[in-house]
């Protein structure tokens, strides 16, 4: 199963890309673990996840070709 990940803000500097595809994950906990193993710098920077444009606060099951966004803290101005 493939999951499309889009990345915003400072997190792009950590991953080196604004998007990537992750294979063999069934939920957001597995996705988060794979991303932090692949990009250890993510562990030092806070972010939240959104699945199909819905911000999530708990582990969420994923389906093939879901889009998950990594959203760093943001500030208004």
C-alpha cells in the first residue's frame, strides 16, 4: 500500500522534499515511525498530521493512495 505524504514549512528542510511516497504502512503510527527512522530530524521538530485534509489527533487507519500532510506549527501575522 502506498501513502502520499506532503510536507510543509520547516519540515521540507528536514526531509529535503515537499512530497514523497511511503510504502507498507497501515496506519499513521507506522507512517510516523517510518518517517522518523528515515528522517531523524523530524523527532526534534513538532508537527501534526492531516489525513485527506482532516487533522487527526489519534492513530488513524490508512488506505492505499491516501494523502497525509505533515503540518509544522504555524503563526499568524
